[in-house]
C-alpha cells in the first residue's frame, strides 16, 4: 500500500506545471491571431484609400483631390496607426496613380507591420458634345 501511495504523490502538482507552460503559449497564439486580423484590416484600408484616391484624382484631375480622398479613408480607419501622405502622380500616357504607405496598430510590442497599396488607372476626361 505504501508503494501505491508514493506514486500518487509523485504526480501531485503536475497539472499546475502543465498549465504554467500551456497558458502563455495559448495566450501568444491568440494575440498573434488578433494581430493578423488587425494587419489584414489595415491592408484593406490602404487598398481602399489608394482606390478612392485614384478615383478622385482621375475624375477631378488634381493631385490634391486624390490625396484628400485617400487621407479621408485612412483617417476613418481604426486599424491604421500612422501613415505618410498619399503620393499622387500623373504620367504622360494619361494615367493617374496613387501610392499609400501606412503602419498597422500592434498588439505585440516587438513587431511593426507596414502596409502599402498602389493603384493606377486612366485619367477621366469629360467632353461636352455639341
């Protein structure tokens, strides 16, 4: 009987040790999943900002209109922490392009997740038919 009781006491506390090892690992996995969701939403916001900026610059014909439209999207996004001003460019072929560079909010302090998007399309020219 004494031998059986000794083996029971050898297992005492093993559940606590397993929990001490397992809980931090599971917590980091959950935080990584949340961080990837925030990064994906920030990437979507950058793509939307570039598309809206290209559309506005294309129809208005000015770089300021494109930059304002892209900035408005990034300002309302909750997942973008900081961004440089959108770059709007016109080329000789009659196209307009918008590039957006931003950084997503981070849950984990040791990582930085930049996002960027580029959108290019034709410059819209409206003509009055007589």
